[in-house]
C-alpha cells in the first residue's frame, strides 16, 4: 500500500512540471530571440507550474471597464516614464496573487506625482485588504481598483498600511494610530479605458498605464530583450504597469513588473505589441493629491 501511495505522489510531482530546469533553459536559448535568465540565477527555480498559476493574480478578463475610451492622440514614437522623477520603482508582491493591486497602486502613485504632487509609494495592501471587488491574494481585476480609488478618495500611503503579502483585515487606524479614512490621498478623476496598442499608447501620453496579459511558462525565464509569447496554453493572467512605448527596433512596450528588482531588467521588461493576448486596462485621467 505504501508503495502505491509513493507512486501516486511521484506521478503528481512529475505531472506538475517545474518552471525552470537546465534543459528548458538550454532549449529557450536556442528557440527565442530574447535573452534567457541563467538557471542558477532564476528567482523561480524550484517553482512548479501550479505554484505559478496560484501566484498569477489577474482573475478578471474584463480589461476595458465601463469608462470612456481615451481620445487617440498623436504621441512621440518613443515615450518612457521609467527612471523619471515620478517612477517609484519596481516593488515585490511576494508569494501573494496581488499583481493587480501593485499595477493599480503604481499607476496611481506615479500619476499622482506627475499630475499633482508626489505622495510617495501608496499602499497596495489597502487594495488587497479593503477592495471588495477583488479577492486579495487570491487575485483581482484591472477595473475594480479604479472604482475603489473613486469611492475612497484614493489610497493611504504605504507607511500607513505597510504591505504584508497576505490577506489581513481592512483597518480603521494607520500603523501610527492615526485615522485611516483621513489618510487617503491622490483622488482619481476622469477614468479612461485604454484598449489596443493605439489606446495604450495614447494613455501613455499622460503617464503609466495598467495592462493585463497572459503568461507563458517561458516568461518566468525572461532576462532581457523584447519578449514574445511562444505558447497557446497559458499559466494565467498577469497585471503590470506600462511605463513606455517605442517603435524601435519594433513596436514594443517598456513595462514595470512586481516581482522585485532581481527579476528581468532590474524589475522591468519589454514586450512586443500584439503578443500574449495583451490588452489595455483603465487609468485615472487626472489625479488630485
């Protein structure tokens, strides 16, 4: 009986493939045009596909929202907010399916700085714990945070409600004992939908843009270059923050991820336009501090 149980367990492990193996890394190096992370340096080494599916937290496929489409405007062939004064840098969501919260928080934090004044990094934990339109570490959508920003007058600063990478109750007081409701900053006004390459690029004229895309196993092995999907079976949906766009050497977006600065290009990556079923999300057209 123990032998049979052992065989079942071994079969389960074998069927749940690892995201990173030496063999897969060597295969990708020959098969793709972007640079592959070395096996020894990959932050996802030891993770299985099931681990990734539980980690990728974009549950809703309603990327567009019920907001007016941004008016398409002529934009420079190259625009990039990354590294500018209002870029609050790549964060790390930890082992919590909160990419949706980090992308939305990054959008509000950066746009608040660009449109009004810099209130620093705002609290993704507030969305994880308080946004009833999503499911915390179990995932969320791109549109629910926009509604939350509008009904709650923005977000509190991260120091009021620091990130904990887990589902905890929504508080009434900040970490320092001050009133939680009164601590909200960066009111979101004039929400807009940003669909397709032209819509995302138009939204970029006023600041970073939240998008969603579908993740192939190969993406977890990315190091640098312009990434393109190479699969038809996806691990799940992922929310990120587009920081820039360029048509050189081909149409692509420059994106801020939420897997920490040790992943990809110091926490950022480039992705080709029109790949990975990439879809636009919603942005705050204006933000008032």
